[in-house]
C-alpha cells in the first residue's frame, strides 16, 4: 500500500507544470485582445508561478542590499517574465475578478506593481500604469454589510503619490499614461479616501505636484456631487487636510487655490448645506479654515458671481468719481482751511510789474531822445 505522501507526490508528478505563455511576455497588449482562460485552468499553479517571479525580484533586492552573492535559483528575473505577471493580472481582472482580488490584494501584488512604476525598463512602467488604469476604470461600491470597504480604498494612499510622481516625469509616454490613470481615478474612484489623499498631497513644496493635485481635487469634488458630499462621513478629514495646506504655506498661489477648493464645495453643496456640515466638524476644524472662510466668495451660482462682480465694479467707479469731484471742489476760506494763494506771492508779483513798467518807460524816453538828436544832425 502506498502512503498518503507517496500518493500526493505522484499526483504532483502527473500534473503538468504550468508554463508562462510567450504571448503574455509582450508589452502593450490591448484590453480587447486579452483572451479568457481555458476551461479547467489551474489558477493555483498560475498564482504560485507569478508569486515565484515577483518573489525572486524581492530576493534580488535583499541580496543587493546585503551584498550577498545570489544562488542560481535566485538569478535576476528576465524583464519579459515581469511583463507576463502584469498581463496575467490584466486577464484575471477582466475575466476572473475573485482570483484577481486574491492575488492583487491578498498576496499583495499591488506592491510589485507600484515598484514597476519606477522600473528602468520603461515598457514595464508603462504596462503597470495600464493595469492600474483598468483597475480604476471599474467603480467598486462600498459594501453595506458590516461597513466593509472596497479593497482598493486601502491602497489609495500608496498608489496616488506614485502616480503623481510619474505624471511629472520627463518621459512623455509615461507621463501621459500616468495622467490618464489619474483622470480615470477621479472619474470612478468615488470615495472619501480618494479626496482626502489628494488634499493631503497638496501640502507639498513642489509646485508641479501641488497644481496637479489641486486640479484633480477640483475635478473629483465635482464628480462626487452634492448627494455624496452632503452624506459623506469623513468631511472633517477633508476640511482638516485643506486647512493644513492653507496654514502651512504662505504663498499667495497656495492660498488662492485653497479658496477655489472651498468655493467648489459651496457651489455644489450650497452655502447652507456646507455650513451645516461644518457645524458637525467642531471648533477645531472651523479654526483651521477660518481665514479661508473670511475671504471666500459666497455665491451659490455663476449668475450671482457675475452679479456681485458687476456691483463691485460699479461701487469702485462711484468711489473714483466721488474722489475726483472732491479734489475739484474749492475749499472755503475759514479758520480751518489754508488759503489757496499766498499773499506774499501777490505782493512780489505786483512789485515786479511796477519795476517792469518803469523800465519800459525809460526805454521809450531814451529812444525818443535819440530820434530827436538824429533829426538835428540831418538838418545841420
């Protein structure tokens, strides 16, 4: 009789070993061309193989840090095998969501995908971004039972900073892929955590990162909509993140952008709904955005914004006209006002005029005498 160990080992020998498909080792495979898995496919072997590939990569990292010579079983992985990991995950996401979740979240494949963003092989970085774009393209609602959250929410804080970094890189095709990924994220990832993460990332000294996160925050707030914002549970965290950005940066650019975010909240929620939500946040949250609230524009619609702007411009014109008319008015000569003309200047001008008249008279007399003398000489 064969023992259980012998039977299990025999089964392993009889089971065909999984081999990576050569088609999966190519880059930039379109979503439409991804094919479903065959019937009775052994997903356990697939996950083991993928884990072996990414696990070998981790072992290489540790060996490099410790300057240990790598054994033959842990030689550097061919980058095409890493591409295969990405493509298999894309196939699993398209056709086998449960197995994808087990691999991506349970086995923490997302950590390897984030590492691939910074790979020296640009094709690896590009395809890793393509995978994340596809993951973001499908909105996963938060489960109601036991207040469970979609697994992607727990990764938002880790993934967004890496995407922002790649969106400001020098390589144009990587930059475009990262920006497309972020655009998809703010369109579909309608979670409190997404907005909080973006607002927190605005607290940076790097202007390019700040402006990009500001743009994405505005777009996400609009996509979330009124109903979501009125009923969201983490409004306090949003306001606190915005307040920190405003108070930690003295630049006018930062303050102006923070005001625009606050105004976007108010335009969507209305001022009354915003104030009611803010009341529940407590005094600390109010203090954090006190300065923004004092200087903000408070209209609910664009028409009101235009109306207020027109009124302000009219008031300015009136003030200017009043100032001009005041300057033109002649002040009255009373004890409190100074005379417009100095008396001394009048006396000086009068004396100068008399002297000038005398000079002119003397000049005329001299001319007449000279003429008389000339006439006498001619007659002689």
